[in-house]
C-alpha cells in the first residue's frame, strides 16, 4: 500500500494535479467510482453477480482499481495509514461479531441479544 501511495503522489505531482486532490474532491470521486461498481451489478441475479462474464469482470476490475486508487489518495491526504486502519477495524469487528454469536447470521451486532 505504501508503494501505491508513493506512486500516486509521484503521478499527481508530475502532472500538477495535487491542487485538485483535496479530501473533498477525492471523496466525491471515490463515491462516483464506488457507484460505478454497483451499476455493473444492477439487475443481475445473485447467481449472475457471482459468475460475471469476462467483459463485465474486466469492467469491474477497472472500477475496483479506481476505488482503491482514490481511497489510497484520500488516506494519504488525511494522513491515515489504510493498513493500520483496516487492522484496527478488523480487531474491533472481532469483538462486535464473536464467532459464537455471528457465525452464519447476517445480523448487526446490536441485534444479537444477550
């Protein structure tokens, strides 16, 4: 991830685009790209969404790349380590969703009961 962030900084700097990469602008671009991943699944069945044809799979790969790039750029602009943030979230979710209460259940942790 650090290498990706380094390359993105270099890319933006070489093209004098850093002035456009405010957290606000990047988050808006990120939302657009995330919506484009959703659009590719629109109207597909559950099974179809799990078995994309090669053309749609390639399009989805491009959109996922766009999301990851904007997300890395946003994290860098805000001084957040994506990997550290991810690990902290996983650890938090381990506590909120213990295996004994959440295995095979698609409920929010607050719905587990005592």
